[in-house]
C-alpha cells in the first residue's frame, strides 16, 4: 500500500489549497499493482488525473478530489478531472470512498471519464463514491452560485464512453442544489448527471442521480 501523503519525492498536501495534481500523477504511475491510499482531505486537481490499468485508489471517509483552474472552464472544450484509462485499454481500475467535486465554477469539467474495460465484471469499478457539483463550505461555488442560469458549475458527473465497461455500487450523483453548511442558497446548473455511451457491460447497483438529467445513449 502507498500512502500519498508519505511519498517524500512527490509531496502531497490534500489541504484544499495546494495543487496536488503533478505529485498524485507521479505516485499513481509508480504504484500500478498496489493500493494507493488517500487520507481524508481535499486534493485539488488543476489538470486531468489519468488512472492507468492496474490502479486501485482508496479514500478515507469520503476523501475529496476537487477540480480547479482554467483548464476546466471551457464548456466548448470539456476536460475530465479523472480519466480512467484510454480507449482500448483493458485492465483493472477501482476507486473506493471518494467525493468528486469542484472548488470553483467550472462549466467545462467532466468529473470522471471512463474509457477502460475489464476482462471480467468489476475490474473497472466505483464503490461508495459521491459526485457533488454544488460544493460545500469553503469552496468558491458555495458562495458564488445563486443563479442556475449563470452558474454552470460543472458539465457532467460521469461519462462512460463507448469503449468502457464498468461496475458502480452505492453511488450518488448530486448537483448540490441545497446548502447543508449554513450559508446562502446554492443553485448550480450542470449539464447532466451521467452520460452513458458504453457498448459493453455496464452495471449500476444502488446508483442515484439528483437534480439533473440522466442521459443514456444507445
């Protein structure tokens, strides 16, 4: 097992301030075949984090992976925060106990794009994960997102591309339209919850999507 906060050559803070993208990518690339453990925290990602075949990522009490920065702001050129393999990849990629969210208003971000397929059901899988667009206390969305006509805080929660095959268990995709932290109302307006274009086996067990459309392309 590799704890991302204890790799001296690639410092990771998970403090909702530092950009952890480059260090996390290096750790994940070096840890194929191992469990990569993310202690509880908020890990800011300013660019796409690519998850290669042979990866297993585990959070603690809903560790947050949070998009930030200009690379995710163009809705005409959407970009994934997490990219699970490339089209044609076959292997294992599993993520447990994460919140996928945004640190600011990012109309061009797709939280997760799945391209990889496994050799058997569950090789590519998500377990006990939450997509939250609206953000929470401390995020820029929390106090700058009061009009759904102008606050396109994200594009899509999950995009399952044609080449993907994945398993999802106990997942909640939420636009975050209710404020739970005692501040002003949050009225985010993402484009969609899940965009499913997968042509291979796709298993959705205990999955809910709230306050945005569920799009399924056959």
